[in-house]
């Protein structure tokens, strides 16, 4: 069954970039500007965690209480307003799924309570959430989709849990499977534009909870805003805040690449070789994955871009068609 699934998807999941967007930076940057007024009705829920914190959930519902359910995980400093999140939630509902975006800690509207936040390898919140959903809806098929950092979290979770993932299938998009080398790419890529964008968002986010952070690490607001390097941010804040011995220890332990051979849940890995935010070492290969994993690695697509179509005024968001297509395929086989 797994080998047959690979044969099917090898033909069906080939991305062809728009002729007017073959540049990798255009694929990465421009999609967020294509649909500034896209609205997706969501219902918010606050889910308390076992350690006296919370996860903010954004539910987009199809209306059928027996519909299959998809968990969506955003990227670094993303949220419900991220263009890829809104677009996919809307597409999933259109294709008959209920969808719920799980905000990582401190990416929600309110600051989280604990000093810890989230990071690329933190899978316990996802595991807790999946267990919660399985208890609430024991008869509903459950899937998950992760973008970028959220994709790394999902891939690592699937490898850790193996046959006990609780999921019928997963989709991982533009994940930094090899964190250390990908960090080095971000530090230099596009005249350091991506690094500045991410650091600005991270510093703003962590400044909201500076008093809580200071209970674990020594840093004040001037020192936080003086950080101008992603590796330095992870070395001074992300790593010590979450129990790692520096940035490289964090990258080594949090990278999902070693877990890909352990995945037993049907999983589609979507990746672009020209991703300007990830290294060549992060491109997944057939030798690195287990048989239930299907690779959809294309020459072009950028980072969480994958824009196709022949009309520049009507771009096609390829991910919003291919992801529901894959999930529907798995759901049909499972019924």
C-alpha cells in the first residue's frame, strides 16, 4: 500500500511555478501581498495545558460534525493571520474538512503564562492537543499539516510517536529538517532580509513576556533588542529558555531529519530545492525517509510559496489544492 501510494503521488504532486514567478525570492515574499483582504471566519478556544499555561486554537468549521479534522501548525512567529494559514483553512473547509490552527505558545493574541515559549523541536504541546482531540472526537479521522517550523515539529512528532501518532496522515511543507545549516542560510540570504524580518518579530514577541523570561535567563529589553543575529538569539534566548546547552545543541536535538526514517504514518513532504531560507542539507531525500513518506520535492517554489498559474492577476496557490487532495486520498482509502 505504501509503495503504491508513492507511485500515485509521484505523478499527481508535481509543482510547476508560474512563468512570472520563477524567482525563489518572489515565490517566498510576494504571496503574502496577493490576498490582503482574505477573511476566514474562525471561532477561538483557549485550551489549558497541564503545566498551567494555554494554547489558543482557531477553528474553521465545515458544519458537518462528523467531518474529518485537520490540525494546522504555523511557522516561526506565525499565527492565524499568516497568509498560508488563512488560505489553507479556507481551502480545507471548502473540501469538506474541519480545520483548527494551534497557535504555539506566545504566538496567540495573549502572552503565555510560563517562561517557556515554543521552538522547532517542541512536540509535547502537539501531542497533548492531538490526545485532547482524540478524546473529544474518537470517531473522527484526524490529520495534521505543518508549515516551516511547524512542519519540523510535525515531522519530529511523527517520528517520535511512530504508530501511536493518532493521525491518519500528515503533510509537511518547507520544513527546516536540518536546523544548524538552515540557520546559516537565513543569516546571509537576500541581503539578510529574512533574518531581520524574523528577528524583529521574535524580539517583539518575547518583549511581551520579558518579566517572565527574566525568571530563567538574564536579559533586559535593551539587550534583547540589541541582538541582530539569528544564531545569537537562539544561543542567548531560545536554547537556555528551553533547557539546551547553546544554539548548536538546540539545533542538533530539535532537527527532525533523524526522525524521518521512523515515521510510520502516511506523510507527504513538500519542499523546494530553491528555498532561500533553508540549506541544501535540509532537502529531504529518499534515503532519509521511511516507506510511508512520499516526497514532493520540486526545483522551484521558494519557502512556503508554490505559486502557479498563467495569469499574474489570478495567482494559483498550489498548496491549497494539493494538500486537500492528498488528505482526501488518504481519507478515501481509510474509509
